């Protein structure tokens, strides 16, 4: 009986288990059928809104600035060379590297002994030549007087001869007296001819004496020039460079002793592209005398100078492109020849130009502007210039519109955005209170930003730890965080 009871109990439990399994399978089957037969439900999606920084486009006349790099040069550079060989007997105290000299100041003196002796001999020869000229001129005067006396003597002899001829014709004179008078007249004419020859010789002697005097003067001037060549003076005020001379040293002719640089007359030579060069031409095709500013950055301290464009290169050098332009500096302001400087040139003004951040311009030459319902619109513009981190564009439809300052691949036409407009300086300088959560998010963002310099990161963290934080700092950080 016990066995039968246990068997029936087991059979009952087995039947109950099978029934429960069948019921569960039916429930699962009906649920699957109902799921497959029902329409799918799509969860409601929310449109993503991006925070964008907007700037207002304002058209006005803007003067573009062309940035280039060039080298400072001196307008006047003189090589100081020895004009004669010899021993250096005297050097100026300022004749040293970097020495500043004045115009006409004595720089170098070569031993003048030989040159002085040659000058003394030339002056002695000149005195002899001058005495010879005076003697020849006196002899010339005497010769002229002798010729005049000979002419008078010949005239007297001729009249005596004519008188004897007249007496002979009247039968009073004799033939012997006529012959004697004729012979005397002939001798007088011969004496006159000899005086004329003496006068010619005296004139030739004067000419020779004057020629000798001229040669003596030339020799004297040459000797004086050689003596002057032993003294070297500064032709203009400036600074000495590459000094290569010592007192007592022996120099040869034309040996370079130093360079004299006029540091008060400097210019900057810089190269621009052909397109940039065309923008610096006027309507007649001539180069504009545009103002330039030159700067040299030296550990936070800038050496600056201003000037104007004066000329450009006559030809393009072999292997080079563009144009070389030269600008004269008004006041060097500590600049030296050889300095590599940054040059900024003011181009002709552009009318109806709009200045925008360079990040606002898209690759297809358009910008994104805020439209209706805070959605973006693409607006084509004409690129005029690139100015560092900004661009100058022109578009009649852009004036007065709000433009996205920083574009990203996620932004495009039709995207809904949350505008973040530029605040005034007064607004950004105001202090504001932050909640703990907002402050923690900002601090975490600053600490995790690997692009921030260490000094900037420390400054931002110090501001965020204060009880009140500048509103401008909060706006900039939240903009970078994407809202």
C-alpha cells in the first residue's frame, strides 16, 4: 500500500509539472505572437542644439596691413682703405670696433716723412720754375727793346741812303757815298733781322719756362696729395665696424682697415610676392610711398621704427620670386644693419570691408549666419585679405548679420544652435557667483585641457577658486566646453 501511495503521488507531481510547462509555453508563444503582430514604437528623439559664438558683421573702410620679413641695411657704408703704404703712426681713440666718429675726425695717420720730403722737393722745383719764368719774361722785354732800336737804326740808314741817291741825281753826291749809305742800310736791316730772331728765342724761352712751371705745379700738387693720403678722416659721422688696424703696424696700399657705417641712415629690404606687390601699385603702375613699421622682438622688448617705401628692385634675382622692396627708416630706434625684422606695410584702404575671425570662413568661401528659428544659413562672401587670425571679406547681404565665429565639421546650414553673443568689456569684467556643480565642471575642464599652457591654467584655476569669478572667463570656458 505504501508503494502504491508513493507511486500515485509521484505520478500526480509529474502531471502537474507537465501541465505547468505547457501553460508557460503557451504564455510565451502568445506573447511572441502579440509582439510580432503589434506596430513598432519609435522613441521620441530630441534635436541636438549646438552652442556657437556669434559676431556681428559690420561693413566699413579698413586699411589692410601687409606683413613681411626683411633685413636692415645702411644707406651709406664706406670701406676705409689705406691710400698709401707705410707705418701707422697715429690712430684715433675712437678707432675701434663699434667706435662712434664725427665727420672730418682724424682716424688713421700713416708715416708722412717720405711724402713730406717729396713735397718739399716739389716746392723747391716750383720756386726754380717761377724764377725761370721771371728771368725769361725780363729777357723777352729786353729783346723787344733791342728789336725796336734795330728798327729805328734801319729806318735812319734807309733815309741816309735815299738822301745820297737824291744828291747823286742832282750831281752833288758821288757813287762811293751812295754805295757806303746802301751798305749801311743793308747792315741795319740785317741787325733788325737778328733782333727779331732774338725776340723769337726769348718768346720760346718764356713758353718753355711756363711749361716747366705748370709741370712743377702738377708735381707739387701730386706730392701734396700723397701727403694728404697719409691722413685718413671720416667722410661722415657713423660707427666703425670690422676694424683691422693697430698703432705701429705696417699697411700696404689699398689695404682695408675698417668699415664706416652711417647708423643714422638705415633702410629695410624685404621681399613680397607678386600678388602683394601688385596691391602696392597705384593706378599708373608706380610703387606707392606707403608707410611701414618695423619691429624687432627681443625677449619681450620690441625695437620699433617707422618709415616709408622708397623704391623696389630693378630686376628679379636668379632663383628668386616676387619683388624686393626698400623702405627708408625715419628713426632707427636702436636697430642695426643686419637685423632680421618684421615689416608691416599699410595697403590702400578697402571700402565696405568686413573683418571676421579666420575660423569663420569655410573652405568653399562662405560663412554661417544666424537665421530664423535660430538655425544656421550659409552665405557666400568674397575674400579680400587675410590679416593674421582675421579675414577681410565683402558681401552686401552680410552687413548687420550675426556670423558664427568658430566653425566646426558639426555645423552646417539648417543646424539649430544656441547663440553665445559677444559681451561688452563692461559685462566680461563683472564678477558672478557659481554653483558648486558649475564650478566643479569648469575646474575639471581646465585641469583636463592639455592645450592650455601651465601659466594660463594656473591663472584660470586661481580665478575659479575665488568666491566670485569674472563673467568673461566663465563664458569663454563654457564656449570651449560646447555650452
